[in-house]
């Protein structure tokens, strides 16, 4: 099995896991887990991180992530990887379509206001908008999508040394972890929102990233 097919199948498999997990969230099976995780994060993380995590709220906005993705797609277009660039943009939009569907139809209210610790650093208009339902987390999903796509770019680049690849991968994964923690700590999302968003973003990121890989097949020997 080629790496490309493996990534596509992995993405499809994760997408079905997301659907099943969404059903469990809709049935409110994670209520106690969600509340306990939020309380634990807020009890064990210093309030000095409020502004740092709040900055991630702004960095993870749709507008900022779209600009980053457009830059990456532009580089790919320049390198004649048209299908990979196009699929990344299409599936990025597709993620938000699914996200909106979840926030309309998955019965999962966001954390109560008394748990919210986000500080307004940049005046985005949507800062004051709180969706009726919070599943899945758009910030976690966007971070997972872009990080998965970038990881495939990094790991498939033959010009990078193993040490450099490991360093870049650690930075990308570290950003994802901090973003996910910030969503829970700030009271923006429950843990299940973050898990669902991460699964969905990773699934679509794997599928889009698969187009970065060529179809290298060995010719049969005569």
C-alpha cells in the first residue's frame, strides 16, 4: 500500500470516528468528564497565562488561519503542486461547513460564563458572539488541519535532515497541544469539543496532505 493511499484511508477512518464521537457527545455522555477537566485545568494553571492563551484565541481565528493557509497554498502553486494546494483550500472550507453543522445540530451547550477566562486583546467582531452549541471546537480543528498538512510537508521533504524534521515536528505538535489546552483552560470549549475538532481537523488534513505525495509505483521487472 502506498503512503498516499494510507493517508487517505486513515483520514476516512478518522472521519467515521468523528461521526461516532459526535453521536456520543450529542447523547451527553461526557458531561462529568468535560466539567472535571475544565476545573482541573483552571485549578492547576496559573492565571498569569490568561493573556498568552487569549492571544492564541486571536491567532486561531478563521481569518488568521486562512491567511496562513493561503501563503502555504501559494508556495505549493509556485512549486506546481496544484492538486495539493487546491485540496487543502477546499477541505479547509469543508471543515467549517461541518463545524457549523455540528454547532447547529449537536446538542452540546458551551461552558457557562463563570468559567470563561478569555481576555479581549484584539477587537474581532465575533468575540461577542457565543454559539448556542459549542461542538466541535473550530480553533482546535483549524490547528489540527493546518498542523497535519504542514507535518506531511515537513516529513516528506527529502532536503530536510532528520534532526531538522524532528525540530519542526516538535514545534508544530507543541503548538497544537497548547492551542487545545487553551480552549479548555479559558472556558471557551469543553474537552469533548476540542477532541472532536482535533479528530475532524486531522482527518481532513490527512486527506489533503495525501495529495502532496506522488504515485510512485515500481515498474515490474521483465
